[in-house]
């Protein structure tokens, strides 16, 4: 990578980081009820909606040492930026019922349905495997930054290996 390109990547990452740090503190209330979870035969799915997160590649984390955001372990980072006012960080932690440990390398699907509208449609979330840049493997989850209309309620359907968890959440205003 040329020096100019490295400089542009660094500048873009810094700009995005600054943009992320300007998210209003009121967005912290976007979290769903703690422990919102559903259990299937093999898995425990736990849902959290939080403030949108900056997504870093492993190379960016190694080069820039960020203190906030998520590192994308697998996935395309599609839908990860920009972080607008209606976006929330949709996190689904998936644990094995047998071991209680995080399921690594899974390929779940996540569908979001806005149940507050007259004709609800299903939106497929571009699912990335992520972890917090400072938390590491203890914060492994699947999801992405997703647009949610404040005040609306949603049904989130997580499917992994034929097992389906249906969760409900409200996006704060």
C-alpha cells in the first residue's frame, strides 16, 4: 500500500471515529431489556440494541489501535457505515446450551420486521461476526449497524442450523 493510500485510509478512519464519538448520549438508551433472550434446542440467542459502532478490519486494529468499536472477524462490513441517527448496533450473542460458550464461526441469518407499520416487510441483516476491539473474544457476537425507526417495535428472527429464535425489541426515541 502506498504512503498516500495509507494516509487516506487513516484519515477516513479518523473521520469515521470522530463521527462516531459525536453520537448523542441519549442513544445509549437504545438498549433493549437486559437479558432479552430465547433458548432453542442447541443455542441461547441474546439480543442487544445499542449505539452504532465503528467497524474496523483486523488490519486497521493492528495499525491504529482503536479503543472503541468492533473488529469484523468475518463478513463484508456491508451496512456498517455510515452511522446515522436512526442506526443501532444489533448484536446477537449465540451461546451453546451444551457448553455455555460462544459459538464461533457460525453463519446465522438475522431478519428484522418492523411490526409498527401496517404492511410489515422483512429486512435481511448483512451478518458479520464481530467482537469489541478492547473486549476481544469475550464479546463475540453476530450482527451489524441497522436502521431502526425510533419508537417502533420490531421482531428479530435469528436462524442457525435450522433452529430459530424469535426476539422482540423496541427502538428508543
